[in-house]
C-alpha cells in the first residue's frame, strides 16, 4: 500500500491481526500440552503447520501484492483446510476462526467475503457442538465474532477508501500547486519581458528614432557643407542601432504573439483553453494588427484576465473580444452574456483592497499604458470590460 497519512493505521491493524493469530495458535498448543489427549501430537504438529502456512503467506507470498489472484486464493484454501482439520481435533481451534474472518474479507471481494464468514461461523458452531455439546455460548460466541469482524471489515474498507480519496486529493493539490507556481513564474517572466520591451520602446527606440530624424534633417538642410559625410554616417549608425533595438523588442515578445500576432494568439486560446471551460469566445481582432509587441502582449494579458473572470464568475455561454483602432485611440473590449453585477459594488471592493475579480491587476496594467479602464454591467445583462489606450502610446 502506498504511504499516506493513514498508512500507520493499516500497518497497526495488520500487525495486531498477525499477533492475534499467533497468540491464539499458541493457546491451542498450550491447551493440547497441558491437557494431553490421544490427539495432542497431531494438534501440536498441525498447529505448527498452520503457523508456517500463515506466515508463508503473510511474509513471503503477500496476497495484497500478488499478480496472480489464483495463488492468493490457493493459499487461503490451504489455510482454511488446515484449520478445518484442527477444528476436528480440538474445540479450541474455533478461536482461530476470528482472525481468518479478516482474511476472507480482504482476499474475497464483494459478497464472497461475507459468505465465507457465514460458512466459517457455521463450521465453528458445529465443531464446538460436536466437541463440547450444544450451548448458548457455543452459538453466540462465533456469531458475535462474525458480527464484530464484519463491522471492523466495513470500517477498514471505509477507511481505505477515505485514504485513497485523501491521497488522490493530495496528489491533485500538489500537482495544482506546481502548475500554479509554474504559471506564476511564467506570468512574471512574461510581464517582465513586456515591461522591458515597453521601456526599451519608449526610451531607447524613441531616442534613436529622434536622433535619426534630426540627423536626416541636418543632412538635407545643407548637403554640401563640410563634414556632411559624418552626419550621414551618424544617421546610418542610428538607423542600424534602431533596427537592433526593434529586434530586441521582438525577442522580448511572447512567442505566440511573435509568430501569430494578437489575433492569432487570442484565437488559439479561444479554440483550446477557453473552449475546454465550455465558453465560446469570438475574437474580432485582425491577425495583421499594426501595434507594438509590448502593447499586444499587454492586451493579451488583459484579455486572459477578463476571460478568466468570465469563466469564474459570469456563468456566461459566450464572450466577444474586439479590437478597434481609431485615429487617436486603441479600443479593446471583452464582452460576455453572463449574469452581470453591480459595478458600484465592484468599485467598492477594489477600492477597499479586495481583488476577487482581478480588476486591480488589470487597472494597474492599463495605467502603465497611459490608458483608461471602464466596466459596464447590469445584473442579468452581462458585462463589458473596455480598455482605451491613446494611439500615441501604440506608435
């Protein structure tokens, strides 16, 4: 049995069962030696053989690990036959029926285990009646033992099932924790890459672009003046450096965006991850959208967060992601047909420090882009999350 929190309980129960079987067998031998009869030698020899057979199965064969079910049933049959012979010789052997009850329950599945207990109980009662005469104790004793064994067996089974459920839950929790850690690590890496791409674009790239324009203007203003070749060389160098910087920005962009753009990345998520959550997502974003990679990355993360909220809270069947480019702004919306909510209550939660809907992270991301975030919703009519970013940010 795989180790779990309740494995020591099972180990203790098995150890107690082994100790009980040995103690009862020793009792049978002691009774035969202290009160000798014509069958004493046979009783002692058969008891020793019974112990050897039992320990062979418990230590060597280990029925719970057998690949061949027939071998474990054969071992149990031999053990039962030896006990039956011992019952024929001495009534004290009836005590050994009790620990065998648990083996029947363990090795014989479904109804076969309780049926074997009933048969063994009847045999024990008949053996006691044959040796000592019929009595209330001779009948009630085996019946009580059978009842106790059945109750303990049911408790053991319930405990085993609970242990299996706990182990499965623990395995799932550990796997989920690992996935969560990996996701958080990946999200952190992607966020840092997007931040670096944005910073490089807004500082180095823009500076090189300005230098290039200024040098080009200087070059055209007086093409015949002395030293113009140095201006030309400086402009060409700035152009080369600007190309290198833009290449760095592309390398910092998430691979999905670099290969397929914002529209392609969103469509892949809609067809795979979001579809598996029973949400139909329509993406109205062109694959050839002309936006900086860092901005596409930010919009992708905003869409992922908004759709995650839809899946978790909205009880929606469909959602639509739309990107609109105007002369002055980039407008990005995620709309769903879910249950909706009261935006005033949401604002109170966010302002009060609650982040149950993940709006705070989205708002911070939008603020970094110099844009605005608005949420339109009413109970029963769905929700629309709208992001507006100045077009100059996207240049």
